[in-house]
């Protein structure tokens, strides 16, 4: 018997979903934009996003730094990893849940911080926060979600990003930590890889102005021209900072100030993972900033095994960068990640369809991951172990 799209999707969700998710799935099927359900995977959202965005905003979303080698590596690295499925395992129930710092999560897919959301949709940070709340995802926010928190619409579990400015001195650290604790923040995510802004050459060629990250790209005139930017990104300026940048001692001091989990983002080498443990980090995120900072550092999935070695099982290791498929999540967990973080995928959904698009991206990734778990003979996360994968060209790596 032929099943129409609505029926097929609902049957798929019923195989592994909770009743709450099934109701959410039904609501999404009834979404007003008919193109939302035309998207069968994360990649399908990108053309819709590109069609709705100004070309400059699209380049800002999609671009990396310099030669964009790491941008390509973030995806191609997954293709070297081969899944070794296990036969005749009872997979009639699939459990994607986990616990992280005492918080129960329904699935190991976290929403990464991402700057410039207003280039993709007005009030983007709050829209993403509400979408995370709707589908019960952990959200790492750039800030500005107070109105979603006040309405009880934000993610139940959220971490707050700092790029280091809040850690300039003891007083600013204490003020920042106290504010986070009073707001109900569940963790502080300190990104280590943006002490300088890289040459993002798409932005330079486009004369992109960083203030547009907050205000959005202004409308074009009748001739298709943007207003002249006041302070466009440019090349050839010698890097400098007016204040000292954070160090490992900054992490140690922050650890002494707050009991909140501190998640160190931007770790790519074994030695820094070991230092993170030593200086008091609660977890690390293997990340190259979406390949938007230092280029030629390789894909994050390539760095994951050595970071896991450095952590020595003492703290959780998370990963972002290039994750687009359920199989990507499966491979990352098999190589030692506790969970994965995504940014561009939900930004595609945000730009294309607003909040329903963000929710749908997460639901599709979650469903893909659950299906791939079942097909690989892994009914729960603890059964996703290192012997589930081998790396093409390497010997004795299972």
C-alpha cells in the first residue's frame, strides 16, 4: 500500500518517539509553509535559505576563513570513517537519551552558539531559543534571550557563551558568574579560538560590516545596491588587542569562582585536552569555530581521537563542525564524543523557515540518528563503542 508523505512521517516517528515528540511531529506536518516538508535532510534546507537571504548574508553563513580548506575538511573527514554494523541485536526500542552534568537530555544533539543570527532572521537568538525549548534541545546561547526566559519559552537547559571579555579580571569574572547563576544558566561555554577575528575573505570582498550581525543586512535600493558600509571588514591590518587575552590561569580562577560547569570550546590537540582537565574544565568541545578562524587545522572529526586521549575519560568530550547526518553523529560518538553540537544546520532552517525550520532540522537529525542506531545494531548510546567504526587506510583501529 502506498503511503502519503504525512502518513509515512508519522509512522516513522512512532517507531521510536515519545508521545510529546509525535505531537510535535504532527504540528510540523501542518506547518503553513508547504516547502518545509519537502526537506528530507539538512542539505535540503540550504537552497531555501540561500533563496531567501541577501547574497552577502549567505556568504557570511556559508563561508570560512582564508582558503576554506578546513571548511571542506570538516565534511570530508567523516567520509574516511566506516561503520561496522552489528547483526542480530535487539533494536525494537531505540534510546537516544543521555545525562550531562546531572541534566537529562533526550538526544545528544546540542545547539552551538552562532553569531550574526539577525543576518538570517530578525530576533534570531530568541527564535532559536524558543525552538530549542519546543524540541527539548540544549542551547548554547550568545546571549539576549531574556524575553524567552521570562515567558518560559527558552530551552530548559542552556549554557551561555563567553569569548573571554567577561574573564578580563577577577571583578568581571565574579559579576559574570553571579549573573549567569541568577538567570538559571546550566553552564558557561568559553570559546578559546576567537582572540582575533580571521580573514574571512568572502566578507572582505563583499565589504561586509560586522554591525550587520546585530542589525541584519540592510535592504538594497532599487538598483540593487547596499548602503555604503561605515566600517567594512578589511585585510592588511596588523592584529592587536588593548587588553591581555585569557590564559589557562583565567580558567583556573573562573573555576574557583563558580560551581557551574565550564565547557572549554575550541580544543583541537591532546595536550590542551589534558590541560583543560588540569585547570578545572568540566568538558571540552572539539571545534575549529566552524572553520571560520585559523585555517588548515584539519577537520574536527580528525582531531577527536587525540582530544579524547588527552581527556583520559576524566571529563566529557563534545564535538562540532561539519555534522549534517545521523551517521556523522554515530561516528562521532563511536570515536569518543559524549554529544555533538550543530550550528549551520539549524541556521539553514532559521533562514529558510524561521522557528519551524529550526525545529524541523533538529527533528530530522534526531530521527536520522535513531534510525542509523537501529540499523547499526546499537539500541542505546552506551552500545555505540569504538569497535563500531574503522578509519579507512588505518590498520588495527577498531
